[in-house]
């Protein structure tokens, strides 16, 4: 069992570390201010604020970079190397500070500035290209971004390290191309044929009642209710609206999330449960770690594991709805009054292979990620010509999901990630689901998971996650956290088994494992 983590208190002794800490606190404050602006830009900021706010944000980012790469922090980092009695948190903070300095310092400033300019332009070019369904208009910009990304990764690479591995390392330590190839091969081998079986199944699931008369005001009330029910603390967080749902954290007393309200009620409902999962993670980081360089989630993948754990493993489970479905019927009597709980739960689990990743169901989600992983790897490691992307994208969708985009807007242009220079990010989405399934398997062995859901005792489940994952922030990496919690290294078989069990049952597929 895990020990409760707490940092040792020093008794008044003057330490080099405390000097360093003062400088790092300044850097963190600049970072926090910038994050607050980012939040504001997406939610409340007036339309015309853009250009002026960008100036402020640019200055904050520059000040942060100067501080982090500056002499003072460098001097104290060196002095701290000689400290013998550092706590685990302090060692982790030193590690992060050194890494951050290295990353900021190894790129020539002129190149970095040119790249930043390109990136701030590219989002606009991408959005325009997507609107006009015109990939050619975006291709030259994408080509340039890839060239910069490869160059920068080259600066950062250790001897012999592959460029795509450098990029992957930014988002998920311990998951190289080799490890991810194994993971995605397994998903391809197991899930593609399984999806074909489901598509041939005679089981029909109705979900038309999920769209219709769901007034926004009522959806908003539902969002607040469900966030609180799942475990969001409105004393330490807010829920706002934005075009795309996301979660931002300033520290463990201020975590902010957003949602959007659509005609289909399950869009906002599950976005809110998903973002609440992210928020609960950040709210659970230990007080000793918050507002430090290790005061946020361990990695992109680990973060996504928490949001998907709440969204899918909890939120799409029939037991979860047992105590609260009547409340839902009460809120939307016209739409759900005559829909049984069983029908509702089937509808929210309906498998529908589609073209858009962000609208995909639980089962096909990782196949969307598989397409992106394979193409990204080819772009970086095999010099795939950008011009070939739309066709290759369409072919892969047809092969894995059985659907083919008719235009690049519903194909290769749908995600903003590449336009922002985020290569190596996508695999985290699939890893998160797999981490979550491994945690769920562990939990089901140790607590009466379904009974807790049926009784509405989500606090017990949250506490298990807090104790094993949340409290440690970024101090330990995702594989270590998984190992410590489940007694096993990352094992994607749990994910495949979970999906086959759940959807085999729902679609009455013979011989499910
Ligand atoms: Zn997420």
C-alpha cells in the first residue's frame, strides 16, 4: 500500500534550495498569470481584446523564459546539486527545472521567434483552410511547421535518439516509438475485426431521444448537478462555457473547466463528466506540490486516464445511473419520461464509427488515434510528403473504421494539433484510455466498484485515485504510478479485455473474451 505522501519540514536551517525556491516561485507566478489569460481568452474576454492581450501574454512568456534560463536559477540549481537532504518533491522539482532550462535554452532565439510567429499565424490559416475544405491552402504551412519541429527535436535529441521519440517524450515519458508500436499493433489486431463484428450484429440500439427538446437552461442545471455529483468542488473551481470544452488549473484551490451546450444532450453531459475527471486530478495534488514545477498532473496520458475513467468507466456504467436517472427524467420529462434507464444506458454506449474524433464513441476512439499515430510517425521518421496526407488519411479511415471522408474538413483538417506544432501529442489520448482500464481492473479486485456506484458513494473511488495517483502530481511518471498502484507495468491487455467484455455483451457477440 502507498504511504501518504508528505514533505519533510525543515527546521529553520538556511538552505540553498530555499533560495532556488524563491526564484522558481517568481517564474511560476508569471506562468500562472499567463494561464489565467488563456482561460479568459476562451471564456469571457471581449472580442477586440485579442491583439492587446497577446502583447501582455508575449511579455509574460518572455519574462518567464528569461527567469528560467537566467543566471540566478542556474547558479542555485548547481548549488542544490550538492545538497544531500533533499525530499522526493525537491529532487523532482530540480529535475523539472533543469529539463525546462535545457529545452528553452537549446533553440537559437531567432529561430524560436520565427517559429512562434509561424505558429501564431498557422492556426488562422488552418481554420480558413478547414472552412474552405482546402488542404492545399494549409499544406505549405504544415510543411514548414514539420521542418521546424524536426530541427528543434534535433537540437534536443540525445545521441542516436530518433526525432519522433524526442517529440513523444514531451508528452509521455517512458513511451517510445517501440513501445507505442506494440500498443497500437495490439489495438489494430484486436479492435478492427471486433468492430466489424459489432457492425454486423443484429442488435439495434435507439438513441434518437438524446437529441431534441433539451433547453439550454436545463442542460446547464444538469451540468452543475453532475459535476458536483461526480466530485467537482465549486468552492475551488468554476464551470464556464467555451467553443471546445477544456480544463485549466492555476493551483489546487482554483481549477476551472468549461463545456458547450449542443442539441444532443449527451455532448455536454459527457464533456462535463470528462472535464470533471481532469479537475478532480488537479484538485487532488498535494498542498506541498501545488504551485511548483511538479504541481500538475503527471503527463498528458495520465491526465486523460482520469478524465476517461470518470467519463467512460464510471459515467457510461449502468450502476452509475441507478441512483440519478430518475432525476434526469424529472429534468427532461418530455424527452426521457418514457425512456427506461436500460434504454438510456444503451443509447449512451451506442457504437457508431464516424469521421470526427471528438464525436466518437468509447470503442472506436482509439482507432481515430491510431490513424494519427501512423501518419505522424511517417511524417517525422519517413519524410512522408505532406501532399499525400488527405488520401492516406481517407484510406486508413476506410480500412479501420469503415468510413471515408468526402472532404479534408472531415478528414485531415479536423484537428488543430498539427497546426499548433503538437506532434507526439495524439498517442496520449489512447494511452489514457488504456491506463484507465488497467486502474479499473485493479479497483474491481479491491473494492466493490459497482455497488459503490449504485449507492452513489463516488467518494470512495475518488479517494483511491487520490491516494495512488492525484496527490503525487508530476513528481512520478505515469509508468511508475501505474506500477505502484496496480503492481504491474503498463499492460494494454486490460484495455482490450475491458472493451471486448463490455461491447461484446451489449452487441451479443459470441465467444467474447
Ligand atoms: Zn481530456
